[in-house]
C-alpha cells in the first residue's frame, strides 16, 4: 500500500511532498529561512513529517522522535560577515599617550559575533576586555608595551557564529610624545628699545607631527615650510612680555617668553650744582647733576 499524502511542516509552512517514481520516495523543494538557526535550541531548526494512508491512518514524526528526530534537524547559516568599527584611536589620530586605550566594536545582525582578533603592528593583543552592546560587543585593550613615537596600525578581524569572517579593518594613528622645538632668534630677552615695534623671529620643527602652529601673544602667525616665522609686535611703554607658543598636531606645546622694555622718554636733567662756587684758581670743584628717567 502507498501513502496517500506526505506532508512536511517546517518553519510555519506546510509542504506536500510528491512521490518520485524512480526512487519511490516523497520529495519537496523547501526554501530555507532568511535567518540563521544559530539562536535556536542546539542551533538547529526542527520540523514535522506527517504521512497519511488511504484508510486515514496517520503517522507523525518530529525532531523529538527517538530514531528519526535527528534527521529532521537542519542547520541554517547566514552569509554576512560581522561589522567592525575601530573607535579609539581613530584612523589618522595623533595621540600623546604611549600606552593608549584601544576601543573597537564588532556587531553582527544575525548569527552574532563569535570571535574577534586584534593586532597592533602585526602582533596580536591577547588581553582584551569585552562588554555586550546591541548586536555584538565592545572591546577594550591597551598595548602590551609602551609604543614608540611614530605611526602604528591596529587591525581587527572578526568571525560570526555561522563562520563568516570579516575583511580586516584597520586604523593607523601616530604617537607623538615630544613637544616641538622652538628657537627665538629675536628679540633677545631683556631688550630695552625706543622703537615701539619689535619683530619676533624664530624657527620651529617637530619630528613626528608637523606642521607646527605658532602663536605670538595669542595671535596665529604664518610658519614657512622650513619652520621659520616672523611677527611684528607693538610694544607698550614699559615692560612687555612676549609669549611664543609652538604646537604640534598631537597638541604638544613649547613656550618661550621674551621680556622687552620700551622707553621713549629722554632723561630729564633736573638740577646742576657746582661746588664750591666760586672756586679758587687751580683748585677742584665738584659737579653734581640730578637726572630723572
Ligand atoms: Ca553574520
Ligand atoms: Ca611632537
Ligand atoms: Ca627713558
């Protein structure tokens, strides 16, 4: 006797199987769900097969069946790799800490993140903290040894629970722990002048993060490609402090100050005394002058 109907109930749909005359088996073509089965019990989807004969007798087998149940379990895998975002240090950043915090996130919208691996300049960082965020994890770590000044590259790859591995995501940043050089060629410190304008000239440089910006008393000045600069400063009568600050792209600064005194008032001769007066021929007398300035 042949079965009258054979049905497959799977993922909320019922399929009627057709008899393959060459094999005698009942078959149907079934489209797998659009989502991974990772979140299901044992990471698989089950199903039910129901066979009915002409007399109306029905046999039902589902995934709990002792011998056939395991044959009904199917693993459904998605194909989209996890998404990686390196947040700190961001690509192109200039930093001043030789053991910086590194942060990145890995998310996967379906099967979920299984693992992530970070390398710094090609060497894996093995001590990484992980906290859950929506759709994945945030990872934090620090370099295992202090970094040298210059460029460094972080690379992260990740794999989801369905075995999809991302392309490597990289971030290249620069460490700069050394402030810029700054030499002031004029004016000399302590200069006293009767000219109300003094020209500040100097030169700056930085090993890691040129170009350097320079301010004179808070005003930005133009720095040539060779690092030289020149800026006229108007002096007030009396003592003037000129502050020159050089700053590299990492934010490291070097400050030089110059004190310049402007004195435009000529001395005043207030009194002149000749003593004794009259004086005897051939004898000495003293001249005494009172000057104010
Ligand atoms: Ca995925
Ligand atoms: Ca620097
Ligand atoms: Ca004077």
